[in-house]
C-alpha cells in the first residue's frame, strides 16, 4: 500500500519528532498505569512522537441507519467519521507529530473507490486533560485509563472550539448530549509481534450503537 502524502497534511516526515509534551499521554494516564501497559504500547504512544504508518485492515466497519445518515451529513464538516461500511477493509493509520499534538489519521481503502481519510489529533488542553481534535473545530475531551494491559479512551462529550476569549480561555459551544453521536470508546490492544487491535464503539444514550469498527495493524516497516 502506498500512503497519500497530500491527504495526511501536517504530519511530520518519518523520523521527525514533535516537541516534548505535545501529547502528554504518559502524564495524563499516570506513572503506575503507564508502567502496566505492554512495552509495545508505550513505544507507540511515547514522546516525542515519531511519524509512522500502521498498515492492516478493519475486520468490520459498521453503522446503524442513523449513524450512516450522520456520517453523510458530517462530510460537510470534513469527514470526522467514515461514511461507508464493510468487511475486511484495507486501511492505513498515519501517526505523527503536528504543531499542536499527535495525529492519528485513519485512511480507509475500499476496493474500486477513492481512499477516505478521517483526521484526528490528540492534544493536551490548558488544564492538562487529553482532547481529541476533529475537523471543523469539533473537539472530544477524553478519559484515558489502563485496564488489564489495554489502553482505553472514553469521550466526555463534544464541543466546538471557536477560538480564544478576550483575556484568555477558549470559547466552547457544547453539543447537547442527545444531539451528539454518543459516547465514543476506543480500545488499543497489543497483540504481540508488532500487531495491535484498534476497536471503536460509539453508543448513543437513546438510539444505541451508532458506529462500530475493529481492525488489526502493524508498522509498515515491520511488514514482510
């Protein structure tokens, strides 16, 4: 698989590291929990971040009828969620430092179709919390924790970041809970030999599961 460099945007070139402290996952997670993670996971989320492509496929990419409708509308916002579904979808996860944090951009490659890129960047806010920054200034603050050697990210709502307030702080417009996609839960599971499993579930408080996808990936440099 060949990467699409123009689509990835501001990710640094392979081998180029970000400034220390841009993501800060270790400090957010805590020293004890960080130490319980498998070494391979600590390497993937280490600081400073280094640009790398993880190659693999999504075993399942599914969405409810409402989820598919939301995804189609969200293409107007820059595709924060993938607008298609399928099985055994080839994909590349582009990871690398940006000016503000660390990007984890997912590139889906359906057969006989143009690649679809979903962009997101993990940053640390002014309060030291982890935030996933999506297109159109949409932000998702995250709780992050370790359980049984698995790294979990769970959303705490969604807001649009409209910039700085006069005198400091950010202007945030929060989405009402019922009008949001729901709670996003991402699991990063190490599976040895360089492989890891990414699983994302988005569950609405009323309409249930909106999106679900799971897949296995490995560094392109380790692929034989």
